[in-house]
C-alpha cells in the first residue's frame, strides 16, 4: 500500500458541541513520555487527579475517578453498575442523551419509566413527582446540560423528589462540568459522569465519574455480576483505590492531559471560570440577536457553553457550516434528531469561552450572510 | 486545596508487559491540535488508519477499526457482540487473559467450555479437538501472546478445528500485533482484538479490532441487543463506515497517535520489524542465560517481545524491581497470579525492541547482583 501522508491537520477553531479547543498546556502534557501504569509516580498522579476531580465536583465521595472511555462509557458505567435485571429506573428525556440513557437502561434488563419534555424545554419537576406516584424506581436519571438542545436543567427539586422516594439521583454532567456549577454533595447527587472534551478542555477519551456512599452500597449489595467487565466498579475501584490491583492498563497520556486540565481549572478558580463562560455567552447572544438569529431555549434555561440557535432565514444549514469550516476554519455543530437541518449548536467551552472566539464567529457569519 | 505539582514524571525505560516506550514521533502526534470528530480531515484519517490496520493484520475485512478503549475493551467488544445469552463458547486458558475471557463469556449469559493448559505451556490442539467432540460452541477463543506467561501460541491447527465444527475463531492479539506475525485471513481468524500500548508503541487507550464477513453476519443476525451500548458494533460501525453516523465522540488524539504509530511500522516493514524483535530477544536470552536466569517457557513457544523468566536465586523479586526503577529508571514487570513473586516479565516491544534496551537491563541486573 501507499504510505499515508504525514499527520498535518489544518488548525481549526472548535466551536461545536465538543471536542472543544484544548489548552496548549494540555496538548504539551499529552506529549509527555509514559510512566508504567503501576509506577509509584503514576499512582501519585492518579491520587492527585482524584483529589482535583473531587474539588471541581464539590464532593467528598471517595469513589471519584476517571473511566477509561469517553462520556458515553461513563454513562454506561453508572447505569450498568447501579442497575440489575428487573430493577426499575426513571429517566428524564428531553434530547439525545436522555434517550441514550433509556437505551442503556433497557440493555440492563431494567424496567424503564420515562418522563419526557419537548426538545429545547427543561424537565418539569411536577411531571417527575407525578410519575413517582405510580412507580418505585431504584434511580432517577437526568441530564444537567443537554448537548443536543442547550437546555440547562435545574436539578435540586428533582433530586429532592428522588430522595424522598428512596431512589438514587443520577446526573449526566458531560457538558456542564467546568462550564457551570456542579455541586454533587449539596445537591444530593448519588452518581454522576462527565467527559473531558467539553468544558474541561482536554481531549476526548476519559469520563470523570463519582459515586456517593449510598451508591457504593448499592453496588456492593448487587446480587449479580455487572454485565460489563471493563466498566465493573467492583474491580476498577481496586485499581484507583489503595489496593492498586491490576485491572486494565490505564490510558496514561489521557490521565496526564486530564491532570493538567484540572490544574488549569483550579488555577483560574471555578467562580472565575463560570463568569468567563457567562460573559462569552452574553457577547455571543448580543451578536446573534443583532443578526436576528433566535435561540431555541428560553433565556432562563440557556446553557452559556452550548448555544442552540435556529438556522436563520436566508442561510442554509449544511452549506453555511461547510463554508465556515473551509473558509474560516471555524467548526460549529449541526442539529441532531428533530433539530437536524434546523438548528446550529455553538460551543463556548472551557478554554474556548472567550471573546476572540465569539468575535471570529460573529464576523464570519456576517461576512457569509452579506456575501 | 493545594494545587498539585506541575507534571514532570521521571523519564523511564519501559521494559515491562506494557505500556512500552512510545516512539517520539507518536508523542509528538499526541500534541497535535484537535480536529472535530466529524471534520472531513478527521474522517480521512480514520479511513487511512483502517487501511493501515488491514495491512498489518493482513486482512481484507471491511469491519476493521479501533475501539475507543484499551485492549480489555476490545476483548469485551468481540465477545459481547458475537455472543448472546444461551450460546456456548469454548475458551482456551493458560494465563490471566484466557481467564478474563471466561469471565466476560459468563457475563454474556453464555455457557462456558474451558480447555486449560498449565501456565507457561501452550494449549494442546488435541485437547481442543477432544473438547469439541462434546460441545458445539458458537466460537473458540484463544490468546495468541499470553502477556502473563510469555507463551507464543500456534493458531493454525486450532483455527482449523474451530472451523470444521462451524465455530467462529476468536483471537487475542494484544501483545502479538506488531511484534510477531498475525495473519488474520490466512489463518481463518473471524474476530481479533489488540492494543496500542504493546508492540505498536503508541499510548494505551485504543483497541484495534477486526471482524470477518462470517462474524459480521453473526452480529447482523442477533436476536437480542448487544448488552453494551458503548461497544455495540451495529452502531459503532456506522461511524467508522460510510454512513458516518454520530455514536460517541472519538478519542481524536489517540487516533492521531495510532495513525503515526502505524505509519512508522509500515515504513520499517513488517518482516524487518519481526526480525528486530527476534534479534533483541536473542541478545536478552544470551545475557540472561549467562547469568543463570531461566526462562519459564520452552524455547519453541517463547514470545520475543514478552520474556518471562524465573526470579533467580539470591535476588528478591520486589526489592530488585524497586531498585531497577529507582536507581536505573528501568521498569520490568512482576508475575501475575500463580507467578506472583516468582517470575519477571521483560518486555521488548515495538520501539523498545533494540539492543540498547537489552544492554541497559542486563548491565543493571549484573550490577545489582554483584553489589
């Protein structure tokens, strides 16, 4: 065969739903020569990574670490470890990622109860309350930041309802963590998963997860083996914990990247980081509205880091995104599911939530529209 | 909290069971700024990666790609996609990784038939033939290069037996690929998984896999959903194939690394690479034997890339490996399972299969022994 060309991708500005632009310090960390996965220096890095994750998740949960897969592997980890065949699970659905949770719940052999809201709207706690009157689920699962719609879901009330009914509260924080506040302990979250490639500004490949002591107890009392060997917490926690028992080879370079990304976040400070996301979003909002472009989500529930807007009249979805990519090296996301062809998803995530990103995109859109 | 220290691991020489030393060009590839996972340039890289994998696997299998997880995720991918509850599976076991396959087979709800050999010995085809007389398995699974023992398993005869009985032939090539020959099509292999962190000399995080048309047919005819959403071939293949349907966010940087690692392998040429592994192994063997250190595996079945040797009299396992790491920055592996405390595993994998690695280790061992 002919040898493929050298690796020389065109530098892009990533303003889609993720991956987002990775901080140069994180890229440099990725190029660090490897340690062995049982080297004492690597184990120390894992411990520090865990402590930093606890800090940004605002939790004391001992079982806090990064799953060796992307955010969807984190979703599967949480669900397959907490559910057994015959259990009941209530899943809130208002976009792609709630739908995905339903699919996994069913693959666990669990009985699914759905609470739906229209795409682009938050889940109504009253609907959850009503559903909980006629079922008794082991867990209630919900997406904090729906990447497919841009909805910022309030969690506290629904978490309280879950707890009152004795259910575990499970949260998808793939797109929220690092961009808006996530308070695991204060909000009574029992299990949560995230991803590295959104507001943490590291490459995709790891999924930070955390389990409360209540969730750990549920895992310890399982009657059956977890259906996934790779994601079985009973074994993985022995490697991330004090025993350091070999399970699978940790993705060393990805842990380096996460370690550096978390240091950058803590250097900046969580509040300053959230404020930066808010400011970038406001700048984008003002610019888009000046162009007559409308948001999908009403302002009270809009994520600053994932801006879903309607494709404006006079511009075509595919051709416009293609020109943004080819002529400006700017990537924005198209719509998924019912939003395909109708919605753009503009990411302002982590390192990329800053005015130059916004200004580049607004100016490019204006140029494309006018000519 | 106090901010953890900057990332500055001590440079190590990795001569354990993996991860192995990563080629500097691959490290540099890891630091490349990211493309989006649906960027046409990234899709082209995926296509080239697939073609290079086909080349080094010596296969025309259309379904050839890299799973977004480490080698164990590849193992799980192959087994959960091919097996359904109630199926029968024959697994050959002579070390940790055969045992792991049994665990996963049982989590699939399949009926397990085991053919065992002593650790350090290859599986005897006559035993497989005998077992096949009293069962009718959907697949026969075996490890090509047992990382826990250093056994190089001959495959052709057992593959023929499987096919004669109408079973799929499944091979673990985690430690073999890139170090010794792997001929998927010639040997009638129906499904195979590997890892990036052994003889491919890339960081851990991806698992190259391939499925024959027969295996694809089995997947297409499944009656039940695959128990893992993340590893469901029916969906993953739509992203790696022409449809490019979104499934999960690909680990972009890890694909960059694999791409560059595969280019390096094809530049060197497979035969030259295998010869380099053989020569490094011979140099190591001569040096260890001169010290009176014995191999676990008889010479006909010794892997060049994974040298399992008995801890010699007069040297202690843990303290010696600790001194190698602390005083010489050399990592070798300890024994697993029944070999714990008794065996060392010395890796000569990929980029690290060269005389300087061997000479450093032999000289350090001699220094530790004499003083």
